[in-house]
C-alpha cells in the first residue's frame, strides 16, 4: 500500500518531528495538521510566503533524510502490512 504525500509527511512528522527546529516543527504542524495556507502561516510568523515555502521544503527534506538514515517509518509500514496480511490469511 502506498502512502499519499500528506500521509507520508504526517507519519514522518510523528516519528521525527521532535528533531526539527522549532520553526520547522510549527510550520509543518500548521500546514499539514491544521491545513493552513502558506499565506496564513506567513501572516502568523510575519514572514513572506516564500520564506514559509522554504521552511516547509527544508523540513520535508530533513524528515526524509532522517527516514533514510533511521528507517523507522519503513519498519512501521512493514510491520503494519504484515499484521494486515496475517488478519486476512
């Protein structure tokens, strides 16, 4: 089963969100959990939409880098898929 980008980032955030900078942590949370637009987040932080976009992309790259090194999400998905397959079989 493949994950949507939203699902993947949300799970990566659950595993590695505490490793992000405070601003990255908050921007990811506002964008993905609260579904705020870049403009709304920019107004909240009193920064440009481009700055929010840059923070968001940098945070997403960081989450993916942590996953590449630690593989917690891959292990979780493998275990979940095995459990689902066991229930079916």
